[in-house]
């Protein structure tokens, strides 16, 4: 891949990787992961540089720890959960014959490489799929935040937030059946209205760095490809556009 037509950062929640795998100790749904790899390879073959930021919620959520547990320790476990997910994803890509590299804020043995902008861009140009794990390396930050940071650092064209809901609503649609889906929203509106759909710190970074986004439903057919490269009309069918 000599030329990148576009750079895209995709935030995948850990829960998305689990799919319908809900038995104790069953953290991954290979059908969902197969769909993710297929769609990412479609983008890659179109000359799109791909960076994935993976969460760890299918294994551990820091905010779900016992109240008595130290918050820093709880978040550190969460960071390790994202590394486990990254290794699983990297293996899925490598089985398809596609190089995948895990980059983290700090080196974790021989499993990962330390993030460095020039190296990351060089990997993207070669068609390597980058998987960013271990968050920021610090507690108190969500994986939404590191997705925004990596998107800004790598001068991504767009930041995609793959969710289990098809966009942003006026209220929680599970609770309020009258809630309406929004076609578009600004980061400022997310911050001002304290909407939990994206972490506030991530929203601030995206707004400051003028990084547009799409919040979309992952399990839509061809959802990742549509969110990254579809027309406005196509995107609105599966998600909400987040503007500056």
C-alpha cells in the first residue's frame, strides 16, 4: 500500500467482541470478530489506514469493581483486559494473512510495541492493521479518550465509535420509548448535555482537534465500511454523525 487515501480510527467496545457469548468465561464471539475483520480488510484493500482502539468490558470494567477496591488497581486490571482483547484480535487478522501490530503506551514484554507516531504511520502505509491497547497507560481515563488521542495524533480523517445502539438519542431508548434518534450532534452538545454516549474528555479532544466522528451500531451489515466510507444518507441509516 503505497498511498493512504484515508486514515480511520475505530473504537471497539469489549462488549462488542463478546457479541452473544454470554456463558461464564466466554469472552469472544467469533462470528462478530469475523465480521469485524472482514469489514476492516475491505477498508484496508481500498487504501484506508486502520487503527483500532479496543476496550476491555467483556472481561473487566473498572467502574464495576467492588467499592472497597482501589480505583487505580481496578483501572489497571481494565488496561490488561484491553491487551488480552488486542492479542485475540491480532491473531484473528494474522490467520487471514494480514499483519497486525499491537501498540501500547508502555511495552508489555514481547506482546506489544510502544506507540510512536512515525512508526504507527509507517505501519499504516504498509497496510498493517494497528491495534491500540492499554488505554493511556494511566487510570481515570476511558478507552474513548485514547481513541480521541490516537485519532488526533495520527491526523485521522474520522473517528468511528462502534456501539450496540444505532446512534445518539434524545433519551435512553430502552427507558423512554418516545426517545428519538438524532441524525447529527456536535461534541459541544454532548459535553453541554452530559450525554454518556462518548466520554466527555474524548469529546473535548475531538472538538479541540476538529476530528469528526460517527457513532453507529456495530452489528449492522457492513456497518464499519458504511460508517467509514459511506454517503451521508447511508451513514444516517446506521448511526449519528458527530460534527465540530
